[in-house]
C-alpha cells in the first residue's frame, strides 16, 4: 500500500465480504475510493470523505435541492450548462452543502448508460493530460457531479449533455439526486475526486453567471 495514502483512506482498501444487495453501491464506493487514492498520489489534494450508512435523498431534501438549483441556474440554456459544467458544479457545491448540511465531493469521471460509455477518457489519457497539459480550447471528454458521504449522486448537467438519454423528470427538474443502487440502466464511474484535476489542466472556469 502506498505510503502517501492517509490512514483514513488506507482502511478502505481492506477487503470486506460482499453482500449481493449492495452490489451497485459497492461498485460505486470502490471506484470512489480508488479515485480518492489516485488523486492523492497525483498531488491533487482531494477532500477527505468517509462513507456514512445513511440516505439523504428524501422527498423533502430532493425538493429543497431542486429549488436551490432552479433559483441559481434554472435560467441557463443547455449549451451553457454543457460548456460550463465544470465551473457550475464547483460553484453550486457550497450552496448545496449549506442546504443539506453535509460535505459534497466534487467528482469527475464517466457515465455508462445502457452499455454506452459517455464522457469517457481512459485513465491513461487523463494522466497524460496532467503530465503535459492540453491545447488551449481543447475539449475534455469528462463528466462532473457531486457525491455525498452516502455515495448518493447529485448530477447537474447530464440532462443538458444528453437530453435524449435522460429521463423526463430529470430533464424537467434539470438534475438527478439518487443513490447508485436505485439507478436503472445508468452507472457512474469516479476517476478523480476534487476539482484539482480540472484546475491543473485549465478547464475549470469560475462560473460568474449568478
């Protein structure tokens, strides 16, 4: 085990017996922990986040989050949400933390829907970007969302990126707030935790459209 990993993260690498009912959530948690470790080893300073066996996405919490998002970014077009998704996700994180009273981890990776990988760049390609940078104005095939300690996902931009693949309610509410084991046909795969990756390669533009 790498000596740079802190004790709070090392203990998550101890193999635990699996339970079939936790397969989807367990897969997300394993990918999240691996992304935390990867981000630490690349010096990206991800936030520490230990898992909690709770659920935050109650009807009241979902309604409150959607109201906050509607108030803050509900006026934005699909094009703006798509092109500024990294900055928008970073900008609303603090606001949603205050609403939910829980830390949210800025999460980068890809989505798989109905067997199709979306916004997917292999880790090798992403690591190469960290080594050499990217050309000015280059587009990065990468998605951004927020993760709660329960491993529930708040996704603010999938509906804009892939309107034909998002559900009717997701398009109407312009967000998704759900636990991975509740998702049908969609899976999230974290690759980096924290905004260090997009800051270092220069694609995180501070959103100023409030």
